[in-house]
């Protein structure tokens, strides 16, 4: 008996020692098993992976949920033993929100995804599935999908397939039910809006499910037109086609040209670039120009009155203020302006820098005229001479014209000759300059362009360029007639900044490229002669290339949209980079 008690005590002691030695390991195993059970890893459904089941007569081979595109893909086989028609598929469950997911013959899917139910058979809409045929059904969801992942278990959702025999009628349809068990991965945009794919093929995360992406920007169509926004870039056909503006008289036009623009019912925006295509840089017709500047006493006045103006330098940010001297404006537009608002090449640079055969002379006039430089292509020397101008004395405009002709007739390598006359008023001394310019003594091969600076040439709104409405008709008519008699044109500056726009147009005429392009039906109409629309034009430098065209909402299909282009300058332009932003008539709004 004692031996038996001893054996029992030894066994108990061994068991206790085993528990003491290995109990910690057992506890860890229990904890691990509990954690796995808690996270659902030991759940048979979790181990089985994503799957779907359907009632007898259908076999669901696979299921995949794309949380970005909000599409449930069901790979289904017809095991009915005969041909059937499927005309509707629905998927519902908490994961897919209150709107759920559906696929019908009229369901519009994201670009690149075909709707297999959009066909018909035997006069009935839907998808025909022959015996044992398999199909991939993309069921579209109308809301963001709820993410279910590790630790939250798998979601259960319900499937319903409406079907009928292939030679039967939709009214005799049956409903086959089923179930999806699976995890929904987190959307790429779950924390930053909705993943959107546009008809242009680009994708992005947009703030709203009703927004759509155009070239990586989100765009909403008008609230009364909830259609899918798309873009179409003009890349073929007329791209880069030249339009020649050298017919008739100014403004030169070519109204017969048409651009083929693919468009839809709601055009939100259409842009295209109008670029100067040809100038003397690829031409051989060089010319000579005399810059003839009025340096009389009145040129020391402020731009818009006869108070003494500030003689500002060309790098001063206030150079285009109305208190600036007219003389300073006349100097700086010829030599160039560089300040915090603008970087503008002057007349001498623009006429000479790219054109080795061109020549420029410099003449000034007050009570008498003075030849500052005969024809030269030295930009620095010419700018230095112009920068030295100081306003004083009378206004002998006829002598200035005569001295300019003398320059053009002295050692001139070119047969094309221009004079650019800049003045703030009519002549006050010497002979009549109009009589001289319009008379037989003035050379027939010299064309004069004139620019009026100052209050004498302020016009009434709507009558820009019309001397009958100018404040000082005699002064205006003098500049107008001098230009007209010699085959040139007269310009005026209604604001200090418009001195730039006027000279920009004159440069376009001389260099044979359009400088104030205007196109039909544009939001920006270009520059009117003698006007200046907005001070913002100073930054960047004045060179109009981008136009915005409004296209009628009635535009449908692919149309030839008329494009009428005009300019005060002859030359050649090209049309490039046409982009269309529109809302498609195809419904794609959840």
C-alpha cells in the first residue's frame, strides 16, 4: 500500500513538474489560437477565399470585385441544359450601399468595358447563352464600395439573375438567386474622393462621384446636363495647316477656311492656338526703316494732359503710368522695357535681331530735324542714340520726313523702305508735312506708318481710329493723311500701354506676320487699332497666340466648324493644338 502511494505521489510530482516546465508554451499556443479565431483566420469561409454560389442551372466559376471602377465581375456558366436569355443581373448587400449593383441591356459601363447584355436574340433584348456557355458579367455599382478586409471578416452579398428560355419571352422570366462571399479591397481613392476613368482613357481621384476626369483634372458637367465629360484632342487632318493672310486690303481675312472638329452636344470649352507661321526669318525680302521721333517740347508732358511729366527710365515699374512723359514712352518702346511687369523687346531689336539684311536709321525732330544715325544694324548703337532724346522746342514734322527720306536714299541696300513716325500733335513750325507726303516730291517707294501719343489722339468709345471723333481733329488728320497718302496706316494710343499694342501691330505689318489676330466666335477678340483692353496684357509680353472659341451647343457628330481669321497685318498663321472639352449625350451619372 505504501508502495502504491509512493508511485501516485511520483506521478503527481512528474505531472506538476511537466506543467511547470511547459505550461508557458501551452499558454502561448492557446493565446495564438484565440487570436486567429478572433481575426477570422480559422473561419472556414475565410480559408475558402472569395467565392460565389448560384442556384441549380447556373454555375459561378469566379467572382472579382473592382472597388476602383465599382464593378462586380461574375464568371457564370449556363448549366440549364438548353439555351437561355439573361436580361438583368443584380447584386445587393451592405458592402454595395443602398443603390446596389445592376447590369441591364441599357446600362452604361465605364469606357473600355463592354455590356454583354446590350444585344438581342429572337427580337428580345439581353444576352443569349447557349448550353454550357460561360460569360463574364460586369455588374455596375452605383456608389462607393465599403472596404472589408483582414480583421473584419468577409461580406455576404446576394445575387439575382433574371433569365428566360431563348425562344420564350421576357414576361416569362425566372429569377436565379445566389450568394457572394468575399473581401473588398480598399479603393485607390478611398481617402481622397472617387476613382474615375474618363472617355479619354485617363484616370484620377475626383472629389465627387458625379465628377469626371479630363486629362487628369476633374470636371463636372452642368447640373441640368448630367452627362459624362470627355476630351477630344485635335491631332490629325488640319493640324498645322497654314492660313495665308495676304489678300485684299486690311484687315486681311480668310473666311473660307474650316477646321474639322469632332464634337458632341454640350461643348464646355474649345481651345486652339493661332501662331505666326512665316516672317522675314525665312524670307529673303529685307527692308530698311527710319524711326522718326517727335522730340518737341510738348513731348515732355504727361501722357493724358499737358502737365509736366516724369521722365522715367525703361526699367521703372511705373513707365506706363499716365504721369510718365510722352518722350519717355516713345524712347522706351523703341529701345525696350524690362521691369517687374514686362520684358519687352524694343523696335530696334525686333526689326534687326533675327534679320541680318534689315537696316534701321534714326531721326528726331523739334524746331528742326536731326539725323542721329544713317542706316545701320547695330542695335546697341541705335538704342544709345534714342535713349539720349530730350523734349524741347517746336514741331517741324515736314523737316523730319525730309531728313528720313535722305537717310533712306543714302547707302541703302534694300528696295523696301518704311518710315515710322511717332508724334503727339500736329506740326507747329516749318512747311505742311501732309502736302509734302502727298505731293510728287515724296518717293513712291517709301511707306509711312504713324503713331499718335497723347490727348490729341484720344477717341470716343466705339470710334477708335476715327479722326472725326478725336479731341484734336487737325492733329489726327495730319497723321492719318501722311500715312494714307504713302500707303501706310495710322495708329493711336488711348492709354500708355496701348503704345505697345500699336507698335506690335506695326511690327507685324513690317515683318509680314499677323500681330493682332482675331477669330470668329472668340472670347478674346484681339486688339482693336488705337485701343487697349487690359493692363494685364503687359505680363507676359504682348504676343497673342492662344484663342478660345465658343462652339454652339447644337454641335453634333463631326463637323467642319468655320474659322474666320483676320488681322491688320498680312502674313501666314497656323492652327495647332485644338482641344475640346465636352459633355457626352451618353448617360453615365449614378
